[in-house]
C-alpha cells in the first residue's frame, strides 16, 4: 500500500516536471526524452521508445526519443514500428525476439500505447522489459497512459508553436518584401518592426530604428516645418478614424528630402486606448512634383498667353479709334507690334503642343543631311537684326565640317531657343558665339554668351519643364521655362546630349551633340553606301 502510494506521489511529481519542461519551452525532443525516461522508470521497464507519425500524414512512424537505448539501436526497431498497435499482442513478441537477437539487448516483454491528439493518433509510446516473470499489469498500462497523454500534449504544443512560427515567418517575409515602407509601433509609440523599404525610404537602419519613438525616425513635417508626428500625431486626433493618413516632407538620414504619405491601421482596446499600429509609408515625391508642375503650368500658361493677347487687343483697340488720327508710320508700327505679339503667341502655342506631344510619346523627326554652319548663320541673321547694337554675333565652324543628319526645323528650334536665351540673359549685351566641330560620330555644337550665368546648383534643373532660375532677371524677362526642356528633348530624340557650362557673372555655354550625316559615295559598282569618317 505504502509503496503504491509512494509510486503515485512520484508519478505526480514526474508528470509535474514534464509539464514544467513543456512550459519552459524546451524543444519537443527534450520533452519526449523526459517523458519516456520517467515512463520507463514508473512502469519498471528496462528501456523504451517514443515514435511519431510524420506530419505530412504518410502514416510512417519515426523514432524521436528513447530511454536506455542508443541511437545505434534505433534502426533495429524499425520493423516493430511497421506493425500496427492492434497486431502487437499477436506478432510483437516474435519481432521483439528478432530485435533482441540482432542488438544483443534483452527484450522480453513490451507494452505499447498510441499517443492520441483530439482523436487522431500522432505516435506510439513503447516500454520494454528484460524480465519475463513479472507481466505488465493494468496499473502499468494506466501509468503509461498518463505519460502517453503528456507526450501527446507536448506534440500538440510543438506543432502549434511551429505553425505560429511559420505563420510569423510568412508575415515577416511579406512585410519585408512589401514595396511600401512598413513599420509596426507598440502601445508606447516605439518601433518594433521596420522593413527594408522603410530603411531605404528613411535612411535609418533597422537596428537603429527599432526601439525608438516613431516620431523621431519618421519625423513628417507640416508646411510650416513642425514635426506633425510629435505635435499632432494622426493616431491621437479625435474623433478616432480607422485609417488616419498624414502627408508631408521628411529629411532622410542620408540627407535627401522626400514627400511621403503615411497611412496607419491602429489597434485599440475596448476603451479606445492605443495598443499599437501598422504604418504604411509611401514616397509620393514625384506625384507631388507633378502636382506642383501642373499648378505652375496653369499660372505660366495664363500669364504667357494673356500678355500677348492683351497687347494685341490694346493696339487693335487704339488703332480702331475714330477720335484719333494716326500717321501711316504710326499705323505701321502698331501693326508690327500686333504681328510680333501674334507670332509670340503662335510660338507659345507651338511649344505647348510640342510639350504635350512629347509627354504623349516622343517627337517624330524628319532627318536629312545638312550643314549646321549654314543653319546657324541663318538663325543668327534673324537675331542680329532685332537684338540691338550692343550684341555681337560670331560663328566658328570649320570649313570642312561634315553635315549633320538631323531634323532641320527642329535643330533650327534648338538654335533659336539657345540664341534667344543668350540674348535674353545677357542684358548688358556682349559677344554671342556659335560654333562646332566633328568628334567621332557626332557634331558638337555650342552657343556661348557673356551674360548673367547660371549658379552650379541650378544647372541641371534648368532643363526641367517650367523651371526658371529665380532671380531678378528672370522675373523681368518673359519666359515659360519650356525652351530648354524642349531643346533637350529634341537633342535627345536625335540620340545627342546637351549640357551647360556656366559661371555666374561671366556667361554660359550650352553644348549639344547631333549625329553626323552620311555622305553617299557610290563605289565603282554603283551600289555600296559608305560612311564618311
Ligand atoms: P525661359 O527662358 O522661358 O525661362 P528656358 O527653359 O529657356 O525658359 O530656360 C530656363 C531658365 O534657365 C531660364 O529661366 C533662365 O533662368 C536660365 N537660362 C537659360 N539660358 C540661360 C543663359 N544663356 N544664361 C543664363 N541663364 C539662362
């Protein structure tokens, strides 16, 4: 009696240890090893095994833990695992004898019970005895059942844990691969997850960002320059909205300035208390620039188109007056102004059409071979007649310069734009020089002036649509900021490049390249087309 009371105490103690081991999150194999060694001890066995079915459901048992058996012994037990439990009482003893003969172990009796998880068998627990004289009792069976139940729970825990882990890994991977920046913050607004796109967006590394307040890492600024995340966090605005959104500028850690949109999915407790949130952050800089361009476009258009129209209307109205008599000279002058302004209007409209054509899918070129020097001379003639005496025009093209292969009218537009700018941005006058030479497959051509020049930080921007350097001169001169954009588009459509070399106060030199032409040389057979070098 006393002995069996002791036994029960010990068993309870062991079962308790097993549950502790499970909650301490020991790995499954360690827990199963503990289960089998206690089960062997409690049922006075000499050794034992726990085998589990593969999770992929192919009904194959594999040994996962043993007591008083070495791993080298395991393969010998494989034939036992192939017997269904119901067959063990009939055929088990014979198989056990075979194993004993092979391994040299003394195995004379066996007891085996299925590990069952919610009616599904997940494995089998086996205990062996060396002695033949004492048979396994119903009590032993009951004890082993308790251990089998524990083992089944351990398997269940491990599988649950594995599936949660897999789920988490899947989630982590999709967060990591998301093209948007994704950041998860906890109830204290501290960052707990920070994906790769977020690192690229903000310039903060994950290691630096995690644990920091989100308002420090993603400091979105209002137009007035305050940190919105700090002073007016969208997650705190009342009434709470399910997906608050905030937009604004950020200065990245690596010194870029971006415009971002951050959309939050907050989690709240029953009283509305903040539990954490997922933030999706997107770079909308280009979109904002487009919007800004659109606004500039409208103001430029209204200004640039309205000015000539009002001049034309003013002059026409004046010339029509019955109460004033004009001399023929005054008439001519008035009409000349009307004609000039109408031309200007037509040019603007043409530029706008070109821009929209470009945006819609590129320029179509009609390329022929022609001498650039001739075209340059023609363009210069037009400007020299109107520019004023304080401008001097010079042409510097070598006599033997090969022809270019380009669209004549489009190249005229390029030269006109560059020369018109050279005049416009040289208020004091000076020399305006056009020249060129051949280099490899290209003609290099330039238009140089001695005007106001362009600061280095503006030199790339002036080729952008509607961009005008913000200074007194550009405010005083008319312009749409389309000239250089179109000029570059035309040059690039020819496969050429354009750039500017400039010094403030000294002048600018716009240089561009165009493909050289082919001189058709007919060889003696009268067929071949030879490229001139
Ligand atoms: P627009 O002349 O109509 O303003 P452009 O696209 O032709 O537009 O030129 C863009 C800007 O580049 C001008 O506003 C001006 O500030 C600058 N720029 C262009 N050419 C020159 C030049 N030769 N010298 C100095 N600044 C220039």
